[in-house]
């Protein structure tokens, strides 16, 4: 195991993290939260400006005090100027207090709005989105990344603006004080500007890496806390510790790299400041001794003292901007990740012309439905390629502005393509000549190089045993690169005449990859060309082997996912024309792994209801009683007010399932779905649930997924699904299915009966 202080492998941080959105877009997005409160911001900002102006003018007051009061030996001037200076500083303190307090309050309002918008956005996302995203990463964005933006908007924006204003005021007052010393001081301006630009360039992108690595740390913590029982049961504490140490070490290395940059630049800036200060003292001292007159002004002791103060004020904005550069860069990296979620289009949008469900009968119709779980992985190389092409085009435009028209066109093209790829999986992407030409050129070079390596004598003699295949064969870097490039082009909708103009070896490689993609997509289907009609009020049971698509069917009915082909209708209405909220209000779902929230038993039972009245309370008691749940609840110390721990870890799995079943019935749904609802209960409780179900299913469309076939004998229709068939292979009542010779259902029932007899 690595120790906390050890450094990870050097190759981990060889490449800077990419920020997908331009800084202009991110800044406009941040300020969009500030616009509604721009008047308040301006009001508080005036206090900050007042304090900055007074603070910048103070060295001139000190110069006057030294020259006229101390050197001129005038006690009245000393007294008045001291009182004036103290009064102004008190005003500055109060102005900064009110300004900083107000702007920090607005910063908290912005953070509050961003976090709410993020959470609301996540509520609109489909289950497919959460399949693609790790929960730890989402938690990290909602917590760590939003906190980084908070650091920026709660004062750092003000510091940026006031630093620029203070720099301008310092330069102006320096020239008012003494033109000679001010002109000499300006030598450092381009030097410090260069330092600042170099520093910014050095750390840009490194902070995106720190956001990614802290996300890995959060994910590791979340997984290890959630899976603590499994980790301990399998004695994998050391392995979990090693995995966390690896994630923590990556975060350590990423942050260490940033701190090393700061440790280099700040001493360099301070050294330059001290050298310039010494130079100003030397020049000013000789000018004072020799009485040098420059543009009608001479250097006095007071002016020289004021200049030393102004030099620190002159350099301070650069120092401040560099100090907060880490916050700016971290905030930009965090904003990039937050904005990436907010700009995602939901996989399951609500319809523009929605249909309202009223007094539904519960008729359900599957019409030629095909569905497969698709992950957002085929476009990864294409996205990275487009990002690199976009940056390369942008760099070339900057380097050679005289011939940038074609490159600007390419930059716009790949920028548009980049935008079109941010909304999840696309099996085909719009054709674009510039993009295709760039990829084809790279693919052809890769294929030629691979072919030459295969034909070379050295390649033929290379051993293919230990260490893998030789260069040029499957698995080699050139083979992998060729396949990646071919996969990019295979995803594009290219006109046939254009495709025919490609070199023959390129065509063959692309065709091979197209076949691979089609194969991957076809084997991904769980259900294929499925047709099914469920009459309202009927009870349907679905049985079959694990992975055959039983749970997938109910997820599609509740529209956790959209079908890839065909449609699902309720009472003749396509569920895509119904709002998700309206649809799910009519569905009571008891999943196999019922989740209970931390809170009271009452709160969990009434979770699906917006309003609670006496009728609901009576219904809660009645349902608890005929489920046999009431006695258990009343045996608890606080009854219905008993607090359940996280995921109800202080009660049994069977009791959790009963509470989940009661929760679904209390909402009085027209469609009741039970996914292995009795899998975790004892035979006695199962009998109670069966009796309750016989009462509850009256007037409702009920869909039951069960492995215990004895629980579904009374179903109006039993469907047997098969993994290979990707649909139903048998339909009928319990008696009809038993009458099928060598039927799958009969075989499953016989196997369960044998298990019971043997036990």
C-alpha cells in the first residue's frame, strides 16, 4: 500500500485536463445569476470603490504630513492631518465592511441558486443518465464544485475588479506625485504583466485536474461507506484502503503540482518588487540630494516615502490576481463541470402538447417495442478528436492571422460538431466535410504505417508469445489507433459518392468497424419487437430467467427509459405524450430493492403524497393493518414516529418491503407494479401480502414479477419471457401454461416444487 506522503507515478499528470466550455460562456453563465440583483450589487460595490479610492489617496496625505508638518515643524498640520487620516481610515473600514458583507450575501444567494438549479436539473434526468454518471461524481459537483464557485462569487470577483481599479489609481497618483519616479516605475509594468500571463498559462487546466481527482476521492468515499458491510464481509478492507489511497494520492499530486507553481512565482515576484524598490530609493535619494528638477517637480522626503507605499500598492494588484488565480482556475474548472450538467438535454423530455390523464382504466399496450441499455461510450474518441482539432485550429488562427479564413471555418465547424455531441449517445452524426477530411487523412496514414510494419522483416521476426502480439498485429498501438479513427468515421452519415472516393484500405477498415458497431447495438437489445395488450383491471404476472427483461418492462411503463423503437400506450395515449409527473402519479411501484429514506415511518409511508388529511391518515392505518404491518409499527418505541436510519438499516429487509408495499397502496394508483415484492419476506408475511394484494388489485391493473410461482396462480395472464427470444415465449393462465407439453412455465414450476419437497 502507498503511504499518504508518497508520490504517484509521474505519467498521471502529463496531460492537462480539458475545459469543454469557453471562459466567456462560463463567465456569462455566472453573471446571469447576478443580473437579477445587479442594483444591490452596484450599491454594495460603491462602498468598496469608495474605500479603494480613499486608500489609494492616503500616501499623498502622508507625503503632505511629512513635508509640511514634520519637516516644516508645523504641529497644527500634524494634528489636523493625523485626525483627517484616522477619520478616512475609519470610513474605509466601515465602507469595506458594508460592501464586503453585502457582496458576500449576494454570493451566497448565487450559490444557493446554482445548487438548486443543479438539483432540479438532476430530477429531470432519466435513469440512463445515472447509469452513465457515477454517484460520487455527481455528489462532488453538487458539493465541492459549487463551493469553488462560491469562493469566486463571494468576494473574489470584487477583488478582481477592485485590484484593477486600485492599479489604475496607483499609477495615476504616482504620476501626480512625481513624474520621474513614476516613469521609472513603469519599467516593471510589462515585466509583471508577463509574469502574470506566464503564471496563468502555467496553471490553466491543472485546476480541472484537481476537480477531477477530488471527484474520484468523493466517489471512493461514497462507495466504501455505502458498501461497508460487503467490504468487511469479504475481508477487503485492505483493498478498499489501497483504492482510496490511490485516488487520494492522485488528488495530492494534482494539488502539489499547483502549489509548486505558486511557490516558484511568488518569490520571483517579491524579488522583483524588492529590486525595484531599492532602485527607486537609489534614484529618489540621488534626486533629493542633488535637487534634480524633472518636469517642474522635485523629489522630497514625503514624496519618496509615498512612493514606497505606492510601489507596494502598484505591485499588490498583480500579487492579488496571482494569489486568487487558483480560485479563479478552480472555479472555472468547477463551473465547466456544473454548466456541463445544466446544459444537458434530458433524455426524457416532457411533451410540448401534453395529454392529461384523468380517470384512466389502466389499459397498457406495448406496440412493436424494442429496447436496449445504451451507454455513452461509442463517441468518446470522436469527442476528444473534435476537441483537439478545435484547439489546433484556434492555435493556428492565432499564430497566422493573415491566412486564417479556412482555419476559422474549420474552427467553427468543429465547434458546432462539439456542441452536437454533448447530449448523450448518437448512433449517427451529421456529415461534415472538414471533419471527415481530417479524420480520413489520419486514418490513411495510420493504416499505411501499420501495413508497412506488418511487411517489415523486423515485424515478421518479432516474437508473439510473451508480451503480446508483435507491432502491426491486433492489439498494437497502430491497430488500436486505426480502429479508433475508423470508429469515428463509421458513426458519421457520409454520402455514398463521398465514401466511394476514399482509398480502398480506408473503405474496408470503415466497413469492418460499421459491422462491429451494428453487432454491438444488436446484442444490446433486451426486448425486441414486443407486442402486448393488458386490459385495465387485469392482473398480469411476468416470469422468466434473470436478465430476460422482466424489470426492464416495468421501467419502460414508468418511463424511466424511452423505448428505442415502437411505443407504449396507456388508454391509447403514448406515454411520451404524458408528463412524467402525471404518468407516475397513476403508478404504484414496489421495486425489489425498496429504498426507504432517513426519517419517521410515517414520513416514509406518506412519501408519495403532496397533501395529507384525515382520510389519508385513516387509509394509512387500514393498509398497515391488513398488511400485518401495524403490530410491528406499534411495537416500536415511538410507533409511527419511530426514526428509520439511513436506508432503514435498523429494521429487517422484510419489514422494509412491507413499508414499501404500504407506501405504494396509500397513493391509490390505477396501475400497481410489484417487482419481486415478496422475495425478502417469510412465508407467513408472504401470505399476508397475498391476501392484501387480492384486495388491492380490484379495480387496478396489476403487474407482478415473481420467482415464486405459487404467488401468481390467480393472475389473469402469465407471461414467460426468454433472454434469447428477447420477448415472450409463452402466454396464458396458470392452468393453460401447465397444459403445454414440455412448457417452460411447467418446467419452472416443477423445479420449484422439487426444491420444496427436498427441503
